[in-house]
C-alpha cells in the first residue's frame, strides 16, 4: 500500500497531448453504388476516386527506405451507408509474390496487405484487417495494453478478394460498420494506416512513416477525412450452432446432440455485448499435457474461442485466467482423502467429473471517444457432483468373518453453482498512457469459498515516448469457512522505452495471504523482489545483420514474511537475424551462490526450504529461412550445478524440420529430447512431518506432427499429433530435508519403506484430424475426429517402445464431432423479411 501516494502523484499530472509528427491525409468519398468485391478494380467508385494513398516507406528491417519502382502501391477508399471499401493495387514481380495458403489469422509464408483503422483517432485502440496474397484473411484488435499488442483471437465478418495480375496483385475489401465501433458525429476523422509486407526479403512498408525506436505504432497513423452523415448500424449478429458428438471408449458409445447460440449486440455505438448461450467447447484443441514434478500447478493456454476473443480489457493486470472457468472442480483432487476405508466400511469413487460445465457467459466492453474503457464479464458454471459407492460389511459377531454387505451410493458436491464476474474501468490519455481499476469476483453456492480481488494500475509514458512509469496495487479477499483472509501485492517499475539502449528497474511484493487463483493465475505469493533489465537493439541493418537484440536481466528475491533471502537470477539473451533471413541466438541463465527454495518442500507456512547453489544453464538455437521449401528450427542446451557435492547434469535438444511441398501443403515434425541426471526433488511428506527428497534421473521424449492442406482460403484439412513420454527413476536411498536446507540419508528412508513407489512412467497420445469449410461469410462446418490415450505407472526402467506398447494397451478414447455454425446479421435479416 505504500505505493498508493506515488500512484496519486502520477494521476495528478496534467494531461498534455503528444506532439504528433506531420500526418498524411487521405480524403474518402461517399459512393451510391458499392463496388463488387472480386479483385478487379473496374468499378466506377475506383475509377472516379480522386485521392489515393501512395509513396509507402519501409520501417522494417530498415527505416526510411522508399518503395521500389516495381513495388509501388496505390490504395483508394470509399464508403456508403453500410461499409468502408478499400481497393489496393500492389505492384510486384508475380514470381516474387509469396502466397502460401493458411488458415485464418495464420500469416504463414505469404505477402500481406493491411488496413489499420482507428475510428476514435486516439492512437491506442486499433482495428486491423489483413489480406494475404493467397486470399486468406486475418483481423485483430491492437493496443499498447494488449500483451504483444495484438489480439488475433478477435474475429469479425467482412469480405475480401485477391487477384494476381501481370505486374503485382490486387486487393478489394468490404468492411461493414458492424465490425467497427465509432461515434455518431456528423463529420468524422479516423486514424488510418496501411501496411504491406514482402515475405521474400521480410521487409515491411507503411503509408505514413513509422519510427520503430519509440512509441506505440498507433501514434504514427495518418488521418482519414471526409466521412459524413454515417450512422452506426444496429450491431446485432447471431451465431446459432448445432453439434453432434459421438464418444466411444472400450466399446461403449455416448452420443450427444447440442444446440446453442452466440450473440453479438452493439448496445451503443461504442459498446458491445457478446454472449454464448448453452456453449459447446467440444472442438477446442487438446492441451499439451506433461508430467509436473514441481510445486506449482500446470497451466495451459486458452483454446476456447469465446474466451480468446476481445478480452484485452479483462486481461489488464494479469488478474483474469480464463481457464479457471470450466476447469476442474474445487474439491476434485481432495475427494480421495475423504473416503472411508476400514474393516467395516469401504468407499470407492464411481464417477468424479474432472471438468465443470459452463452454462453461459457474456462480455460487455467498449471505449468512449474520450478514452474511457468499461468492461464487464460474467460466466456461470453448474453444480458438479461425484458419485461414491459405499460398502458396509456385515460380520459374524463371533468369528468376525464377513457374511454379507450393504451397498449404497451417495453424491458428493465437488463444485457448487458458481458465478464469475470481472469489472474493468480504464481511462486512456495523452495517446500513450492509462490508469485502470479492476475487480474480479467469484461467488459459489453453499459452503464453498468465495473470492474477491481488486487492483489499481497505472501505465504512464512521457510526452516524448521516452520514459515509462507503471505500477499496480492489488488486494485479495477470500471468504472461507474458517473466516475471511485478506492479502495484498504491489509492483512499481520505471524504465527507458525508446532508442537503441533501454533499461528498467522494478520492485514487486506479495504477502503470504495474497491469492487470486479463483479467477486469476498466481503460481506463488510471499515474495519481495527487486529486478532490472538493460537491453540493446538495432533498428537499422548492419553489413551482416537485419536484426539484433541483447537483453541482460537480473533479479534478487526474498520472502516478505519472514524477510529471508531466497535467491537470485541473471539471464543473458541474444537473438539476431542475418541477411539470409536466418535467426539464431543464445539464452544463458545462472543463479549465483546458495539458492533457498521455500516452495518445493510443499510447506505452506514457508518455514522449510531446500538449498542448492550455482546453477548454470545455456541454450543455443537457430531457425533457417522459412521461405524455403525446407526449413528447420533447432536448439541445444545443458544445465549443471557448480557444486562439488552434487553430480547434476542435464542436456536437451529440439529439432523441428518443416517442408512446404507447395502453396497448399505444409508438414512440420518436432522431436524433443531432455535428459536430466542427478536432479533432486520432493517425494513425500509423511505423517510424522518428515519431508522426504529423492535423487532422480528423468528422461523426456516428445514427438509432434502438424500438417495442413488448404484447398483454398475457405477449405482446410489439418492434422495435429503429439506423443509425450517421460520416466522418473529414483535412487534407492532417499533423503530427509533438514532445517538448514540440506539433505541427509541418516533417517533411513528408501523406496521400499515408504508407502508408495515414487518411480514414474508417464505417457500421453493425442491426435486431431479436422476439416473446416467456410461456406458463407462467418458460417462454418467443422468435422473433427480425435483419439487419445493416457498411462501412468511405476515402470521407470521401461524404454520408449516398451512404454509405447503399454500405452497402446490402455483404453483408447475416440471422438467424432460435427459442428454447424451459421452467421446471421440482423440488418440483412430485416431486409429479407421486408
């Protein structure tokens, strides 16, 4: 809380508009006859257009280079009462145009043309539309507040066409107003930018020049003038869907038929409501599951489209982890510990669902012309129950032999009905800064825990886009059966964010009660860390390099309570690209001196720690030119401890060759090998409180295959396969963790006299074969076949192929699903009904 005064000081700064550079202007005319979107610029609107965007300038890899004579660009625009239209003539030698077919939002190895619109002209909230020379589309929301600054999970429904001609290629686009958010002003000026990328030499040009050395790209937009008397349409779209799912395991088949609806509704000209009613996520991609030996939970990226799209406001402050919704029930893993097992009664789990069903979800978000953003998110998940079988034994009162038994069943609620909420208020100003207030809330029915987290954030960049100040204060409140628990965290950072040389320094802390994991993701708490980074990058190519970036980071870590030193980290990262478009680099990481790990011993009070010292790891990697028919990515690394008492050595390598047989077919195979000998880690904490450690050798092998055949921009067949296998083999003698962080064998523990065998053989198999067809704008048919296998046992001595045979002996899950989605625009439906 001590940083609240600093926050108030920054908020009190006078809001000063940035001194913008000279902006290009494009005048747009209204047309009474919409052009036909066919890639041919013979419509009257293009012939009569009096203004055009020309004279593009390179900004990557070199800045300020004018376009080549044979690669000139001519872009014209028009509008009517329904849409914005774009016609672009992009000159080039046809043999140089890269046009690999890919799925939507996948840039692949293809040239592209992009239109970036900013209806509020605020330099911070862009809507991007890309068309590739192959005809594929991509679109995104862009903002300096979005991680990596672009959200390609957002999808709009719009139209485009591409035609290759003798001296280049032509793009026509129709962007309906339903895909945009703009005010109801009579006369409007929008921010506008055009991009063109040549995949052959990886160069990129923009219409209005961009200075990559400072600031978000939005401050370099030109202006689109001439839009008059347009009214935001009724932005109401429906996505009804039907899905059929057939699942079979060990000869038993379960068939399901689902009907649902997604709705998008523009409540005002700047605010939109998205809702999914009776959602169906059966076709979401599988998770790359692996063995987790660490103290923290294993997490996976979001695969469900509704939770990936348009969530930039909700992601501020890293307080929203969407996988919490519809995840495993709260008491899923604790159920086994509650079962009765004695001489007279035994309980067994008949069914314990590992996922909670999402009943519905909605998002309300938008931003006013003055930069005020408001977001509200809500989701409801259903009550989830496990089924437990209870057997009560009847015994002979004399001999105590079992003579009969009574079997009953009971339901145990593992997750109650739950309501998830997020409220975000975010004010942008000065075209580069913002302050935010965020609240997340999870309310559960019954005796389950409720959670509330509130955060205040600021991100301020000076008017010259040179220095950045950012920070946050968060407070969590849990309502538990034993009472309320309140925790807090804070973070503050200052840095130079422009030029070749950059730096930042920051401080972060959290107390041991801080917990955001009901709706957020927080791997640990109780920390008090100081960190910093210095970096160097080039913006102009050298004689041999197109790109070079060097980053040196350091971190000094402590517990907050008690205030104990835990460790340090120094990392050097170097990445570069040469003139042949080959990337290469290294990642060197070390922890100097003794490191005290307070989390691996699984002591929730952070009183016990495990000590190791002088960790050193290094990885080198290379990635060849992906424009070639054959390309390859590879990395090689090793890790050890500079400690005469330890014999730790880890080594790993990854190899990923890719073949583009033609513009339609691409195949990529990845092999990963990781061998770690002499590692030490937690095994168990017994009833006496002894923390048992073991020395272990771990071998991991992963095989992955991805292939895609795109018949055209609207039809694609994709294959995704992954087989992951690992063994963990412990030494016979086990250790006991001492209070000073060292290990001893004096307690006499070994793998035979503890309650279980700690050795592990873990393997998974996943295969997805998917066909998708966009038969109309926004409408799709998707057919998916999936099979999966899983096995975990203690056969740590088995080799790969023996383990694979064991995996194939397990029940295989087969899933076939067919999903039909149809896009309905209310305005078009209204016209049809009339």
